[in-house]
C-alpha cells in the first residue's frame, strides 16, 4: 500500500476516532438504527436502559411505553419511507417501572441511490424539565384558582351581610312571638311561626356555609392529630361505606405530627371528601376502593384520599372548588361542599387540590402546617353567675332598622333600658354625653366601622372596653376576635344576646 493510501486511511481512522469521542461526550443520547428499528450503535449515556455494548442488535422499540409505542413506530417508518426526519416526545418504561420522558429527532441516512438505509436518532431526557414545567403550571393554576375564589369570597361576604340583616329580624321576631303567651295558647299560630323560624334557620345555615367559604369566620383551633380525626370520620361513615361495598385501605404514618385546627371544621371537610368518593364510585360494578394516606412532607402534614371511580372530567378540574358547581345529578348536591372545604383549609393556612389518577379514579390532597404543642395554660375558673338583668342602660348601634327594632324588643323583654344610634357620628355623641352599662355595636356602620368606634370609645371612657359587644353580618370576624370582646354573628338568637349581656353586665 502506498504512503498516500496509508495517509488517507490514517486520516479517516483519526476522523472516526474524533467523531466517536464527540458523540460519546455529548449530553444528548445518539443511536444508529437500521430501517427495521434494530440498534446498530448507542452512546454510553443510554446506560440507564442497560449496557450500551449489549444493546447492539436489539429492538429500539422494546423500551418505549406501551401507550406510545405504535405512535412512535408510525413516525419512524414514515421517516424511513419519506427520508424526512421528525421530532417527537414519548415515554420510556424502565425495568424498575419508572418512566422517563424523552425528546427525539430522527435523521435519515441515505444510500447513493437515495433510499434510506439507516436512521440516526438524537434524544434528550426531558423528565426533570417536564416535571418542573408541570409543577409550575399546577402552581400557577392554584394561584389563579385562589385569586379567583378570593374575589368571589369578597362578593359572597357582601351578599351574606345583606342576607344576615333581614334574617336577624325574621328569626328575632319569631323568637319573641313564640315567647308570647297568646301565641303559646294558639297551637296553629305557634306551629306556623315555628315553621317560619325553622325555614329561616335553613337560610342561616346556607349563609354560614357561604361565609365559611369566604373565610370570614375565625376557626376555634385546638392541638389535634389528623390520624385520629380520620379514624373518627371513617367510623361515622362506616355504615354507608359498608352499604355501598366500599373497601377502605389506610396508610397512616405513625407518630404523625399534629396541627392547630378546628376539629369540627376539619371533620366537615373529611366527611365531605369521603362522601364525594362514595358518590363517585356509585353504581360501578368493579371493586370499589378508597385509599387514605397520611404523611409528613417538610413542614406540612398531607392527607390523601384516592377513590377508584371514573375520575373528574378534565374540563371540570379547574371549577370544582367554586360555589354551586357540581357534577352530580340535579337534586343530588348543592355544589357547596368543596367550596366550603376550600375555605376551611385556606383558613387553617393550608391548601387542598384535586387530580386524576393515571388508570382511573380521583385523588384529593390536603396539606396543613405542622404546629408545636402549645404550653399548658391555666384553665379558666368558673365565674360567678351572670348579674341580674334589670334596668341597665344598653346602647344599640346598627344602621339596619329591622335589626335595631328586634334588638330593642329583646332588651325590653330582658327588663333592660335600650338606647339607639344608627351611625357612628350619633353613637359618638351619645357615648360622650351619656353613661351606658353595655354597648351592642355592629361592625359595619356608615362613616366609621364598629372596631374604630370601639377604639375611640375605650380611649374616651376606659370602662366601656369591658362593656362592649360586637355584632357582625359577615365581615370583620378576625379583626374583632383580637379585641377579646364577645362577637355575635347575625342572625343571633335571643339566648345568645342574653348570655353575652349577662357576661358584660357582671
């Protein structure tokens, strides 16, 4: 062989060496396959599928996820036929059952006659990038949902306030009538008034549910464990679960940290989710499963409830926490359960979300912050009996005539002496010039809210601080709770007002 030939062959060998060196040090994976899809060469970064040296001669489609395999085969053989490579995404199913997301670009290698004889496949593992993008999208959706629900909550709070004022009058006058001797002696009228009162109570419960969604009532939190709360909730639902042939599996983390929460509100959330799972599995003939899991994740406790039902329609996932939105048949649900649950969890500093499970079913997840056990405090000692209510002067401050009228009637029934003010300016004048044994004040007032009026009054007359009772139609609950004064939510009962007055008039 001539020196020229030797030199040429040596140059080609050197080039092959460098090309191989480049290919094997790229972050992208490179495979050369024949026109049937059989591997001829794989770079070392294919090692997560096995030994690249031993992969020569194997079928390149064998590791593709079954759900993606036929689609990828179609794209590959179209490249072989047309000579035009395509870019696509698909999943690889690893031997340990895990899944990797791959982005690949096919490049056709043609013979001198123009026919495709091989295909180069340049691939990149995009699993982490895809996971990050999905998490970002989920976070953006949660923020959007929270913002949308927060705006809706403000609207609902205003509506609730407007409804609570007439309800206070309706329920208050019903209670006064039911105490009237003439009504007590007339069974038909008594029954009619009692019916009006009970129907007004139904309206009150709906309004309270709406204000819970709007997160306007501060929960009464205690230090509780969620495992025990879940067990209690399941016991309450056990008969219904058995009746519907639902098998419950539990994976409750031992020594799960505790949280500060309102027991009854959280139980309401869990009962609602368990009931929804039961309804979702409804008439299905396959085995019905409800899997419940608790665990600690960072500074939070997570509760997961997964059912084996049909899942949530994709176009409904973004709306299920909105008030009055329901996928149930007419008459089967109010559409308030999940919106109330959202408000309760948000009011506890946590979050709640839903997702469909691959293969079927839906999973609802709740996260609540871990709390340290509060230091034991002195228990309240039992106080003396409330002072007798007789003749004490009480100032009522409320701009709603109906609320004013019924409160005046209740005070007179209690042998108290009422005075009234319908705005903050009138109230300031009366407080400055008169002496009152108690003040019953609405939070929302024309000119100045009840909290600001309270701060002004206690600076002017410090003794009024302990004599003040707030009433509220829906808003201001958290602000008012910081004052340490009683707060009566409208519509309040005769007995609740009597008890509050008895406390401040001791």
